[in-house]
């Protein structure tokens, strides 16, 4: 079944997960410059680990710092880091722990030095199933919002000085990920327009709230950065429905398909993406 809303064709409307195909893609001027320094959260498995693998393929990227809640247990990430020890570094990072976030800033600062941080990717996330007809449970809802939205906002605030340091070194005044950017790994669940008649499935009540909140703070940062004259690009990218622990076995695409498209999009980010919601190939998604 196909339904058209605001120029978007929405397919498989009655299936568990809705696939969005955008008609118009965003006009872009390509910067074709890669960020020199990147920090990504939730990098020990799933999409985060996939993004690390893709970032390593780009030799222009000098330093990749991968955050994991437990570095000791991050076996795949550790072995990747051994294979490219000069560029890939692993640090402890827990989005729900202020001390951990503050410590991660210190460690990233030491690794990037005077270059500052060009790109922060807020990827860490949880999906705690919650249905309208469940036994009411404040803790579950708050946990989801805490990691996905509050943690990502606090991380963005903590890393702002390092992002501004990188931005100040840039020769041009354009917004780009080679200068300074925050990419939030959002979701189609960030979209209120798509959240109709039980979009996706009915266990996502808390997750949808968290991802809408994530998009909301990105919009606020954009507005405030304008006033505060902070030249840091902020954007939100939906990775697709991906075969990970979170996405489950019925998902549409592999981690490699999602991560390679996201990483390919990084170099194309510009002011037209500031504050928006996009799919992994930078097709516009509705709010
Ligand atoms: N998969 C999909 O279909 C899909 C669709 C739309 C959006 N997304 C978004 O994509 C991002 C990655 O999802 P995924 O599918 O890769 O999920 P995943 O396989 O479940 O991996 C989640 C990652 O987040 C980390 N994490 C969880 N809680 C954390 C915390 N408090 N602090 C730091 N890290 C934490 C996990 O670390 P541990 O190993 O320590 O738990 C893990 O590395 C999420 O933001 C998700 O909402 C995914």
C-alpha cells in the first residue's frame, strides 16, 4: 500500500516499519573535505561500529575516537583499533553519566590537541519497549529519554569548546563537517508527521518521545548558535531500519549499507542541512 503525505511517498504503511522515500533531495554544494578529528559515541556495536569502519576507509581523517560504555568488552572495536592504532582510539563513554561525559572531553582534548574536534556523532542510543497499555512505568520512559536526548544534548554542550576550537581554525566561514559539526543519529521516529496511526509499532512510545526530543534540542542549538555566533553545523540523520540488536532481524538494510551512506554524506553537509532531519543519503525528511 502506498500513501502520499506532503510530497513524500510512504510505502508498506501497514507493515511493522514504514519506509520513507523522499522525492526531492537537498541541493548541495559539495565541500569534499573530510573532518580531521571525529568522536563517535556508542561505537562498540551496531551502526556506531559500522560508522567507525567506514571512517577508517577515509585516509583524510586523522583521528577517530570511539566511545564505548565498556572498552574492555568492546572486542571488535579493540581489534579495529589495533589494526590502525595511529588513527583509532577507544575511550570510556556513558551518555547517562555526567562524570563519564566530562572525562571523555578531557581524553578527546588530549588526543586532538590544538586541532580541536571537527565532528561529534551522537550515536549512542537505547530502545526500551513501552506501550500505551503497559503498566505505567516512569523509570523506563525517563531512561530512554535520558540516554537518547538528555545524554546527547549534554554531550554536545560538553564538547562545544573543542568544536569551537576546530571551527576557529577554519579559513572559510561556511558550515561544514570539515570545520565543526554535530551529527545526531536520529530516527524516522523523530518525525511527528510520520507518527500517525501507530507508525512503526506500538512498543515505541518512549523511544519516539526521546527521538523527537533529540530533534528538538538540535533545532534549539541551531537557533542559539545563530545568536551566540557559534559556527557549528548541527544536523539529524535517520540511518534507515538497520539489522542491529536494536533494529532486529527483520530490518531492511545491513549496518554496512547504512554506515557507508552516512559517512558518504558527512563530506556533503552544508548550511542547507543545519537543523534539518535527513535520511542517510541526505534526502529531506518531514518534521
Ligand atoms: N537500528 C535501527 O534500525 C535504527 C533506526 C533508527 C535509528 N537508530 C539509531 O541509531 C543509533 C544506533 O543504533 P543501533 O541500531 O546501532 O543500536 P544497538 O545495536 O543497540 O547499539 C546501541 C549502541 O549504543 C550504546 N549505548 C546504549 N546506551 C548507552 C549509554 N548510556 N551510553 C553510551 N552508549 C550507550 C550501546 O552500548 P552497549 O553495548 O554498552 O550497550 C551500543 O554501542 C541509535 O541512536 C538508534 O536510536 C537505529
